[in-house]
C-alpha cells in the first residue's frame, strides 16, 4: 500500500467553557502544538478578559485563531473526523464506548480537519452532543476519580495527536465519501427504531478506518438500507 504524507490539521472545539484561567492555558497549548484553530460554543467569559491573556503567556497571539459559535454543529463544519472526549465510560452505553487517546494513531486519516471536542468544566458533554461525534474517547486515569481539569486533558490529547506525525498508509476514505456516509447514518438514525444500534454502527465504522473500496461498498449498502426503510414506511 502506498503511503500518504500526513497533512492533518487539528481544530479544538470547546463547548460552554467556564474558566478564564483554563482558557488561557489552552491558548498556550494551542501555540505549543500548532493547532489550526479553536472554536468555542457559547463561552461564559469575554475573550478580552485580562486574566485569559495573562495565563496564555506567549500564546496570547493565538486569540486571532479563536472563533465563537452559538451552535455545536457550526464548529464541526468541514471536519473529516470528529472526536468527542468524555470522562465517563460504560460497557453498556453505546455513547460511552470510549477509546484511549493513544489508540487514535491507528484511526486518524492522514489528511483533512480533525475536530477534537471537549465539554464544560462542570458537566462535560451532553448526550445529544455525544451523538454528533464520530468517535468517543476516554482518558482512563486508573483511579476512581477519572475527571481531569480541562486544560490538563487538552494537553494530554494534544500531545498524543502530536506523536501521530509519521507517514501513514494511504487509501483511506476521502472526505467526500466520509461526509456522505455520515449523512447516511444521520438519515438512518431518523428512520430506524433502533437508535442505539445506529449509533453503535457509526462509531464502529469510524473506529475501523476503512479503505476506499470498503467505503464505497458501505455507502451503497447504507443507501439500500435507507431505501428499504423508506419503502416500508410508505
């Protein structure tokens, strides 16, 4: 298999951030790890707050790469892959089937925009927000207290992603096919009564990093499923 040079870009997405000091540290980390941009959904502070700038240190100039949105989906626009982080994992809950960040190196495509999503310091991500994601990731600390400070969690994930900078085998799904399959999963979720099954299938698909021929075959298969369901409903 011919290798494809890595040209992946990481976008940090943070929903409802509450801490100004954390935000300052995250700006510093974004500069440390050469992040493409930061998208904030309804932040609870002004980006002009002097405390943010103080703790950002030399990362303060990264403020120009920060944008704010009211809707989560607007931050995800153009993403080839969306990874949501959560401190809660469960063997029984399809929305809590998280993989460890060091395993992401076997999943990430070599090119395109990757959105890495973090939730609020107080309550994390809601279940509806987790449903929007392609992959769920959980950083297990090995203790009963598995909740990290937001900026600490961001630093660990960015370090892990930064380590994935070698040439990776190519021939993976292209962005057009990936978006098409994601839209088909959304349609299937709307039509099917088995919501948990659709979510589980979507997460398994994106964790598997399928190749181009597999992507095309799965795309056609999902379209057949949807046509059959629509015919049944009518």
